[in-house]
């Protein structure tokens, strides 16, 4: 069930067989949903992704965005696609029906988002940022602000952005220079420049609502002094109609390596001293408010990594089955040997296996994080809520950074599978690679995510979130060790697990020692190691389920004792082929990747500080 972008069979496996999301439908919050609804909407989402969004992919990349006479134009094809996307009810499916949504579990919407992300993230970002910004007004806005802005944003009538970054304030948001001056009527005069603002200006909607971080004059420096303001591109009159331009001007549209269909803008606020902003939430709580949007956005960026990875993998498999090149290595000396499809060559198979296992592991991790959000929201006790929310907190930097980095690596390998054709624009894989790269950078670079993991998330709730995650992994190891076919692979997972536990304890003990910089220095490799352990866990969990399903099918077909019959079934029974593939992913990962964890942990534990100690002057010869 591949549509060339996403394996919808694997989506269903994760949703129903691995996570068992039907449990959600037994809760009060999600009682109106059923498995049939999930499947029906998956079908609709697939049609939207393939028939409406995908055709904008290459075209949008070629056309790009342009600034002319102060106005920004985006790819023409996006307009019709956006209208259909809105009509289809895809703007805010997880939001309550009161604001125009469907109250859908996040995990359902996440599966559909995978399809949309695989089709074109540059397009999806226009809607995604709008809903994120509207969500801030929903949570922190006054009734008046909700009536004025929020509903029109949730419906997609107006657009939205997030305005944090400035030329001198990227990772260090607290260094921002944008100011807010109190006006007698309670509003604020906003003045400053924001750069790299996604969907910052465009001709898709008649108005754009910017949540802007700024410092009220006199407030303290750093993040603690930042407030957030609603700044519409066009002022909104009492009756809801549009007034004058709010002194928000686009200074530049970036020329980028990827997501060219999304307008990344420099926005100048208040050049003429006439830009009016309304305080959103409380003064000096701007970062707290913005983090509400950023945490959700980080999970969505993780899905962008997955979206590109899955599309690149599906394309690579298809290509490898069709491209005929070279005789098999074992027939090299046979002058009559025929060239075969490249999928027959061991090196290509290994690459495909690598891509398959990461794509499946990343899918399971991201869906699990989304499922935890739903479980937290629908739980009846504080204890349950905290447990599920704890998983989300712990996994957010991993979903964001690990999915985007490995998603990029999968795109890279896809280009290798295509050979020279992969480097050329006739095939989409080079665009996947270019478009995917940004996911490692925005919403806090992956370097910053690793610091968040090591510096904050590991120790959160006195380590209870981490312990709960380790508890899940431990249980899966025990389950898989009891399955004969998985036993030796489960032992590899156990070895990796023990190494990571030991390393985590070592790092935790360094906080107040002379080696306190070691966890910071090695935060990125630690995130990679932890991510690989999680991949091993999700894949092993999936494999143990698949083994049970295979056992039942073999029993029914009288093939339990015959490997030959089992191999025959792979060719005639799609379920057998699929489940055998799941088992293969876990075995491959346990054999190829998990054993490297031990050595990588040793490197960090050794705590070498060469990178810190080398003089700046020694990095290059002047
Ligand atoms: C296409 C695109 C779209 C974007 N969309 C938006 C948007 O919609 N809204 C918005 O507000 N911003 C947006 N951004 C900005 C983006 O979030 C920033 O580029 C990013 O946060 C990094 O900031 P910077 O570019 O200034 O890099 P810097 O902060 O200068 O970082 C450069 C390098 O130094 C590292 N570094 C910095 N500080 C530390 C530290 N303390 N410890 C360790 N390493 C550190 C970083 O990890 C990075 O590797 C976008 C950027 C791009 C390119």
C-alpha cells in the first residue's frame, strides 16, 4: 500500500497494532471517533496529499516567492490547493468544533500530517503556522482578541506567523531589540526588525496576524523581560473589516536552498512609528506564551523530517526495482550473465534496509509522542496526566532533532540509490534533500535541542520521565527475549540499553564537577545515541507484534514447521510480506546500529575535551 510517498499500511500498523489508539476512543474526550473514522480520513488525507498538494511540489520549488513593489507573491498553484485544503476541513482537525475544528486526537492528525508533509512542506507551513498562532490567541487571548482574530485564522481566511528571530537574536532570543512602547489606549507601538519569518508575507490571504516578541520599554534584559504582541498586517476595524496597513513592511524575501515555495521574510515593524500591537497574555510572559506554539511546532518539524525521509525512501525502493544496471557480483565471470535491477546488489539492499528501518522507527517515535499528548489530555488523574505529558516533554527534542537529522540522511542515501540521476532535477530526491535540511535549523537548531535534552529534559520530574521511558524499553526487551526468533537481537538491545543507562547516570553526576562542560560538549552525540536506542526499542516492539501475527498466519496455513512454505507465503500473502519486513527492520537495526552504541557511549564517558581545549587560532592556518 505505497502511494510513492508514505507506506499507509505501516501507518495503520503503528496506529492500531503497535499503539492501539482505539483505547483513546473509550475516553470521554474522543468518544465520537472510531477505527473506521481513522481509516476513512486516512483515505481522504491520502487523496488530498497526492491529488492536491503533491502537484504543487516541483512547480513551487521552480517558481519560488518574489518581492515586488512591497508585495510578496508565492507559487500560483498554492492558491487553488490551499482553497481545497481548507474546504476539505484540514486546517485545524485537532481543535474543538467550537472554533471550527473536529476535536480529533493529535495522533490521528499526525498520521495525516505525515502524508501532507511528504507531499510539500513549503505549502503546509502556510496553514501550520496560522493554526499555531491562532492557538496562542485561543489559549492566552482575551474574548475580544479571539473574536477579532482567532476564528478567521482557524478557518484559514487569514494567515499567521511566529516572529522571534532578529538579525542579532537567533538562538539567543533574549538578545532581541524589538521594542514596545505603551500608548494611552492600552495598545503598544511596536518597532524593530524580524528576519527569517516563514510565511511572513504572501498573497494567499488578505491579512496576516503576527505574534511578535518584543520588550516593553523599561523591562529587564534577557528572556525574562520579553512580552508578546498581536500585530496584524492590516488593522482590523470594529466590524471586523480590514483597515489601513499597520506599518508592517517586507524588507526582503530570502533566496534559499530549499522550501522555496514558502516566503521567508524580513519584516520591518514600525518604520513610520505607526505599527500597533496588542499585548497577548501577561507582560513579561512572552516566552512562556511562545513556547506553547514552539513545543507543538517542534513536533511538527519532526514530522517534516519523517515526511521527507519516507518520500525519499519510497522513491528509492521504486527506482531500485526498475533501474537495470550491472550483473550480479556472483555472476561477474559469466559472460552470458544479464544485468539486473539494482535492488539485487548487496550494497543497494543495505542502503534500502538502513532507510527502511530508520523511517519506520522515526514514524513510531513521532506517533507515540502524539499519542502521549492525547493520553495526557484525556487522562482522568493528575498522576496519569503527568506520566503521559512527561513522555511528550522528554521526546520533544528527540522528535525534532533526531527525525530531522536522520530524515535528511535518508534523503542523502536515496540520492545514492539513484546514482547520477538522483543529483539531477528530473527526479524529486534532490529536492527532498534540499527541503529537508531546514528542519534541522528552525524551531531551535538541533544543537540547541540536544542541550535541551541533556540540560533540562533528562532530569525533569527528578528523572521520572526518563525512568518511565526506560521502563517501557525494559519491558520490550523482556518480551522480545522470550521470542525465539528475536532473542539474540533483544540481547543486543539490552546491551545498548545498559550502556545508555550507565552513560546517563555518569553525565548526571558531572553537573557540579570540574567536568561539568562534558555533558554540554557531548550533548549532540548523546541525543544521537539516545535516538538510536529509541529506534531499537520501537522497532523491537513492532517486531514482537509482527512475530505473533506471523505465527498465527503460519499456523492457519500449516506452515509453522516449513521455512520453504513460509517463504512461499511472502510472495502470495501481503500481510506475511509486510510483517516479515517489520521483523527484518528490527533485526537489521539491532545488528548494524545498536552495537555501535557501546563505543559511542565510551567516547562520551572518556570525556575528552580536545574540541574545547584547542585554541581558536589553531582551527585554521592564517
Ligand atoms: C527558512 C527559515 C525559516 C525560518 N522561520 C522562522 C520563523 O518563522 N520565525 C522565526 O522567528 N524564526 C525563523 N527562522 C529562524 C531560525 O529559527 C533561526 O535561524 C535559528 O533559530 C538559528 O538562529 P541563527 O540563524 O541566528 O543562528 P545562530 O543562533 O547564530 O546559531 C549558529 C550556530 O551556533 C549554534 N549556537 C548558537 N548558540 C548556541 C549555544 N548557546 N550553544 C550551542 N550552540 C549554539 C547553533 O546551534 C548553530 O549551529 C527561520 C530560519 C530559516 C532559515
